[in-house]
C-alpha cells in the first residue's frame, strides 16, 4: 500500500505552526512556538498541568483473526541554534529569536530534525497483553562558520516508548478496541524541573527534551478500521467509549479504504488531503494559500532578508514564493471539484461523457425554464417582473433592525429569483438610491418575498399576469 499521500498530509501536521507569517523571528507570534502535539519530559509535565508527556489514540478495529498492526510515530527533535557571542543564558532560557537586526540570524532559534519510530504488533502479542517498545534518539552538536560568524546547533538526547494493545469487544462482530500510547521518557534538562506552573522561560528550557508535533500513521493488514466520525450503528457505543488524549484518529489514504489511520494533534476529517495546487508548505494550514502567498510577496526586501536569516525553511519558502510565475498563482485562485459529475435531486441529468456541448447543472444556462430577467410573480393581482416598481413592506420575521428604514420606500425590481424550494424572491434596488446603477452592476440587491411588497403606481394592470413564470403573493393587508 502506498502511503505517499498520507505522508504528505502527515508532513503538513508535522510542521503546522513551525514558523508563521511574516516568517521573522522578531514577530511576536514566532516567539512562542511549538504548540501542537508537544510531549514534554515527565518531570516537567508533573510541574505544569497544561503540559503532557504522553498521548493516547484509541479506535475500533475489525479483524479476520490474525491482524498485524504497524505504528509509525513521527515527531520533531528540537535543534537549538545559537549564534556566536550569545550570552550563556541565551542558550538556556532567552526568548528564541529576540532582537536580531534585519538580515542577521537571531541570537537563539529552534530548528527541528524529523524523527520516526516504527513498531509492529501481530498475533498473540497484539491480541493478548500488547507490546511495549522503547526507543532513544541521540543528541548531538555541530558548529559551522559562515561569513566569519560561528553558529552552534545542539540537540538533546531523547527517550520514549510506544505501546500497542487491544481490548476485545462484545458482540457477534470480531472487533477490538486498539489503543496506541506514545510517551516521552526523556530526562529534563537541568534547571527546567521546578515546581508549580511552568514559566515561559522554563518551558523553553524543557523543549529540547520534548517530542514535538507527535502524530502516528497506523496501518493494519488482516483487518480494517472503523471511522471515528461516521461509524456504523453497531460500533457507535464502542467508538464513543474510545479515549483519545492529545490526538484524534481519522481514516486516511484512498477514499473508501479502511487500512490506514492518521492520529494527529489536529482534528481532521476522514481521508484528509493536501490540495494538489499548493506548491509548498506555508506552515499555516488554516490560511488560504493564495492570500498568504500574496501577503508574503508584499513583504519588503528588508523583511524578506530577515525571514531568510531566521530559518532555512523560511528562506526556502520566501525563495519559492518569489519564483512563482503567473500560471502557478492562477492555480491558487480556486478549483471546483465537488460538483464534478453531480446534480441536485430532481435537477437536469449530468452531462453525457464526452459531450462538451452539454451544459453542467450548476451553470445558470442549464435550466432554460428559469429566466430571472423575464420571470414574474403576481402580487395583489398585478404582474411583477423586472422593471416593475414596488413599495417595500418588510415583514415582522426579519431579524435585521435596519429593515425598518426600508418600510414604505419605492424600489425597482431587477430580477425574479427562485430558491432551492422554488419559493420566489424579488431582487430590488431602491429607486431613490444614487448608487442604484452601481449596485445593480455589481449584483448587490435587496431581497424580498412577494408578500413583503405592494405594487407601485407603474405596474401592469390586473389581468396581465399570464406571461412568464408566476407565483402567487397576496401582499400585506
């Protein structure tokens, strides 16, 4: 099974919030980092109730008798970069990135190194007492000199464990509750234990021994996972009983497949995807790519220089955005996917395959029986259509207090529209509004139902309502 698409989504989770626009260390939002999936050392977690040292993912799994589960735990190891000349205290408590000049590297900055731990559980071990696998990640230190500046990168050693176990579920279905726990068992750096709620500085001291952005890719052979968000009826009680701490598992991979779960610190839907139009990571999955790209392009040369100096990943982002051409930007502007091959209930049939002349259902020209420019409604015996004048009588059910100022005003009908339930509405502009032509050109109208208007003095006489689409409206008494 190819996990390429799952890993692409997992990488977005791994680096969510790594560094945020405007991608400079001096920005306030980049002085308090590492917010998702952080597992601090247990000694530090004991002093700060807002932190945790372990996360737990539970889900329901069907199996054929001999399932095999593989858990790939992925996380970042903090690599603290210190520039030459920084005070000793800067390495162990100063706010990372504080005070660099434009284009100069910050005194202290946390980079990251990707790590993976893979554990497999099968047979009696999986269906019996479960498995516990401990792991270690070595620390290290590198020094480089660039343009006469000396930079030191240090990594603290890490230790942790991954446990996998199942609990059989009652009923005729051969199903179990799968529980996976990832725990940080690292020693706290000197000076970061303390007592009472952790301060920002001591959290910063503990971060080099933390597991950052922890998430898991869980696969099964000889079985299938149950959706945690849309389970079958028989599994709902068991899914509700699952305990997830610090993460949420969702089905991943090809839509409809049930052999892969992605358990991450960010709540995602089943079968999450990264838009293929996205040219690269922006480290903020909650933002719209086009908007964030345009804002990044608008940074000054000095701001871009400071971002490049902050972090190699930020430098690569700035370079990629600067190099984007017009076609790449156009792809970010929007793509319709959900409506392909679909049609609303009772709507016209989907276009035949290969028939390029057929009009898709969502095109305004798909239904020739609807014509907002010529359709009409009957109000108090008068035919009301585009070009008619009406007197506005906003109904009591309206929630906008501004509507009271429209009562008694004369309006020009611009179109007769139908909603999805075929209820008619009048799109109007105010007759005495000097910007009415501009509003109409932009398609900005006021909307009223037929019983919220009375005919104006220039309406067709009674009995002329036999043309176009008609819908009865009595008007207010």
